[in-house]
């Protein structure tokens, strides 16, 4: 292998940058660009096909804890770890679990968003005969991250729904009972005109189900439940009239949709006030009054 393999590996692990789609911008980041950007990042990770991929147990790290040196002869099915702290930087590590809280990694890719630019760089990697281990998956992930963030297009729209559905199958303790199916009518009173209101709503970072001159509808909770869990705004003089429905069959799914609705109302009030209408108010049942 020698020099050619070393040069190929060096080229593979070097940093690459691409543009961040303009629709992913906004301020404050955690409640604007971070929401759709994180969804795009997750979709790229879900799309990585690891079927039949194996990793070897060499020195690695996870959660900043150094792994112990274990037998290099052990191998197992590869797993992908994804971590973020501020939704501007992510680390993707392909490898296998090792002793304790450690993991043996084939490579660690870091994604960083800085302004209107996304950059991927490989910060740790393992070679075999000077060639990067599991190089095809490494290249596929890096390329797809840059593509998805540049175009603002999900790689795998079904993956997140499948993971969410699997997670809901595990019983979780909650302080209160899940809501029964319900409908909600409310309004946001604002001095913004329809064009300005639509511009604010475009920054919600929520899943739009339909958009017409009459109004906009967003899905709540799991995408597969968009027909039963949704919220709609129609535009009237000096107000946005909202109607919501949470009616999915599973209690856990209704719980998620109801939480998403509460977050939706808060977010709408925040965006409208941030756009200059500090006097904007919520009208509707007190239980759903926005904290803004």
C-alpha cells in the first residue's frame, strides 16, 4: 500500500467546507437555524447503511473518556455515535463498544457550522495498511452532511419517524396522564400585516403540511400522524386565528403532539414580538397561554 495509501488517507481526512442554505439561518440560533439544521444532520446519520459493517477494538474515546487498550483481535458490528453540545458542532464516531464506558473508533468526524459555512473534518482515524478503515462510510457521511446542509434537503425522511416510534415502545414514567384527543381554538393578536406575519411563521422551523393563501398548516409530533395531529393559522385583520387538533391513537404520541403544540404557541409569540410587535397577545384557553 505505502505512499499511495497514505496520500489517499491524508486527502480523505482533511477538512472540507460548503455553504449553509440561507433558509437555515436566523437568530437566536437555538430557536431558529438549529432546529432544521439538526434535523438535516440526523437524517444524514440515519441514512448511513451500516449493514454488514464491522469494527476492530483498538484505542478510542467516547464522551472525552480515554478507552483502555484492548485486544486488537476483537471485532463486532459497527455502531455510529452522534454527539452535540450547542447544535453548531457535532461529532460522529464509527466503531464498536469497548470495556466500561469506552468505545473503539475507526474514525471520528466533526461537523462545525460557522456563520453561513459548514465544515467537516476527521479528527481521529484508524488505518490498516495505511488505508482508512471503513473509508466508504466515512466519505459517504461527510459528503452527505455537506449536501444536506447546502440544499436544505432531508436525506432520509423516514428514519427519524422510525427511531421515534421504536422509542415510544418503551414505557416511560410521567408525572401526569397523557391527554385525551382534543381540539383547540386560539388566536394571536398582532399589529403585523399578513406578509410580515408569514415571514415570521417561515422561521418556525416546523414541518409545514400545507401552505395556501387561506392559511398554513403544520404537523405536530410524529410525521406519520400529520392527519390527526396538526395546527393551522388563518389570517385575519390584526390577528392570526389558530385551530389545532391532537387525535392520534397512541397515548405517547398524543403526549408528544401536545408538547409540540405548547412549544409552537410559545415560538409564534416570540417570533412576532422579535419582529417588532411587542404588544402581540395570545387569546384562548388559559391552560395554553404562551409564556412569552
